[in-house]
C-alpha cells in the first residue's frame, strides 16, 4: 500500500553533502554587496541572492522531475517542502563555502585540467538535452557558473578524502560500531491487514462485523477503499517501523498476533487493523558491514563540517530567501 508508506530516508538530511551534477557555482566572493542582495556571509566572503536563486532553481527542477510540482505544498514537520528545501539549499551553500575556505587556508588547490576534463564530460551529457539547455539559459547559468561548481565539487571531494584518511576505518572499528549499536540491526517487523474507510459511520459498521467474527479478508475485498491491499484481502505484508504513517504504525506494533484494532484515524481515513504475525529479523555483521561503513563516514563527515564551521564567522540573512 504505497500511499501509506513514508520514505524510509529523510530526503533532506544529506542535502548538505549533495553534489548535484548541474548545480550553479556557489563559491563566495569578497566583494561589497548590499545586505538585501546576500543570503549569507562567511567571514568576508558573500553568497549572493543571485547565486542562491540559481542553485535553488536547479534543486526545484530536480525535485519536480521526480515528484511533480505539487510536492512543494506538502507538510514536512510543520513547514512546507519548499520552505525546507530553501533552508537546506542555503545550508549547502554555506557548507560548500566553509569547505573551500578551509582548504584554501591550507593552500590546497584544484587542478584546472581536471575542471576542463569534467566540463567536457558535462557538455557531452547535455548536448541533446535542448529543454535543459533552455532552462540553464533562462536562469543565466553559464559556462563560468558550471565550471565554478565543478571546482566546488572537487574541493568537497578533497575534504571528504581528508576526513576518510584521518578516520582510518578498519574492519575492527566497523565491528565495534556494530556491537555498540546492535539493537539498530534487530529489525522488528509486523505483518498486518487493514480495511480503510473514509466515512466514520461506515467504518464503525464494518468494525462491528469484524468484531462479530465475520471474515476479515472478505470484508476487506468488498469494502476497503484501499483498492491495492483490498484486492489482497487487506494484506499489507511485512513492514518495519518508519514505513507507515505514525498513527497506523503505533497501533500495528502494539497489537498481538491475531488481534484486531478499534478504529484508527489517519490522514487517509479510518483503518481497521489486524495483525497476522510479528517477528524480529537480526541482520548479521557481514550483511550490514558496508552500510555501517557509510554511516560512520557520514557521521564523521558531518562532525568535521560542524567543527570546521565553528572556526568561521557565519551570518545568515534568512529574510532574503523567504
């Protein structure tokens, strides 16, 4: 039942580390800019509203191509998706500039031959994408902007390589993390069926039938307004925490095998839930080794970024992105 399931990964959490292929240049400039024309200042370097808007346009185009233009009004934790993306794009620009300044202070440079090489690949990738090239033109994203972003990506890659080298991540360290977070790899799962009705009175009537012992699967096929699972007798299969809306999940994981819930209200209507089975799947170390390695690298990267940010004076002008 896909419309009930939430995406298991927060789509914002890694925006700070995203290396979008076609994003605009975001390296700060040491120039005099009016406060109304800047979104952030990192020491003496400024990120302008103009550059911010170019970067935001790219992210918006990417998201709309995946989710459609209605995504922007979706509520995500008390704010719209658009507001969240705007804030996270700003954080990405700041993070990129902090990384660049940090490495430049250490006299790290970028090989311009590599910039030209990647720009040639980029040109080859978009040579037949007339709509995209028109989009770039409309948003004034030119060759200089693209090359500046390539430099930014190369700086971020150097920063990442430095962090990973310092981390010296061995199999022993990965196993230690696994042992210390073993509960994270004991995955509790529930197999459940449900009947979904949008009208409360109708849902109460069906609940009465279920409680009286009528066949749950038969009632689901006949009355459930979730047509996908309804045709399967309400069967949702196995799912783990984080895959269903909170109201549904809370009840499903609290029920015992064979137990049937009272009405559960969610944004989709009224659910009657029947738990079929519950199990705990233990993921062995070798199965999650690569996943843990990635997690450790991400956590270390984020920690290093925050430590590095603390060495700069960062000013944000949120009012200029509203």
